[in-house]
């Protein structure tokens, strides 16, 4: 149940209201931005909620069961509010959003109406529409540990314990064969595939401070190439510097032979596969069982 300030309730009861909606967006990097559908800026909790951004909200749905609440917010992209490059770089992915109903004549009178996170963001020209997911969305996310043959840890995290400092490299871009393909210098001393499934962090250029996962690391026609999973938010330029960290295919053999980390492997390499699960007894077969298509 929402607690509405008495002064705000009195204004609501009067029949004449001066209400506006405000949204506070907290990105994962800690940046907090405020927006409002009012015609002038409004201060909320020390954050200026900017007007003139075209921010509007759709009807929000709320349910009594554990289904996910949802709604949409939309607005305009502008350099001093929401930049297209920030959206493309993923800086708003899973950002926390708090929605307020505010008395614009007295902004201290407000009530929190919803909290959630940003989901899918669609862009068209200079406008965007973002899905707003309620807190119940957390209940639909996978949690706990899965019993799988592959490792459930990420290379270098607290469960893996591999020291990534020994598995890093740095270099510069020397050519750009494609939007998500770069030729680089500085990685000649590393074996092919070491940085596949790893991460690249930009140290200079238009994408400095951002990062992207590496799809494939290989040597082709005498040059080291990195294929990236997605195009960068800003154009990549020759001479842009970066650092890379090794990737892991999460197989036990790689953990043991490449990283010497078998004691910390977080999978179950001996777990029976699907063939074993759906096998059935067949007279005369070895062990008395056979999988699909098998026989005596």
C-alpha cells in the first residue's frame, strides 16, 4: 500500500490537481538521470528531472499473481539528455527506473508509483521506446546452480579463481575489414583462439571506457583478427587502443590443460548425457542398454 503525504492527499481530494510524472533512471555505472512529462524541469530527491525530452508513458499493467508487471516509456534522443551512442553501448541495459507522481507546484509532494528495470529498447530515428519491467520479473530469472557438464563460473571470477592478469594482452587497431571485425597489432605472441569468448575493453578512441565480447580470435593472411559479437557504439578508428582478456569454452579439458585450474572447475564433466537418459534395455547388447538407433 502506498503512503501518500497528507498535503498531497488533500490536493487530490480538492478535485483540482497539479500533477506530473517523473522518472529517475539509474544506470549500472551509477549515473542517475531524471525526466518528466511536465513543461519545465522539476527537482526530485536532489536530481533535476528534465523537461522537453518527449518522455511519455503507456498504461502500466499490474497483477495480483506472480506475473510480470509491465509498461513502456518513450522519449526523444538528444545530446544533453539521452544519447543514441549511450543506448547502443548498452549503458542503459537493465537500468533501474523509479516512477513518481509529483505535484509540480510543490515538487516535495510526491509519491512513488512504480519501480522496475529497463528491458528491450527500440530506436527509430531520434525517438526510442523502452520496455519497463516490474520487480516481479526477477522471479522469472534463473537462480541457483545448474548441474551441467560445462563450468558454471566465469573465467577469473571468485568461483573460478584464475588470475586474469596473466591472461591479458593489449594492442591497437591496424585495419577494419568489417563493422565487427578488426585487424590488430600487439597480439602476435598469443596462440590462436586464446581470446575467443573473451572480452575487449577500449582504452582510447571514440569507444574508450566501453567493452565488447570477442566472438573469434584468429590469425588470417598473416594478421591477427578479432571478430566481435556486436558493432561498437562509435566508429572504430585505426590506432584505437584496447586490452583483451582470455576466454574460456567452459570445458573441463580446457580448464585442466590451458589454465591448470581443474580443482576449481564448477561443472560436472562425468554427468550422463541425453543418450544415457533416453537409453533402454536391449537383449544381447553390451551392458544391456542401447540408445536411439542402437541394438545388439
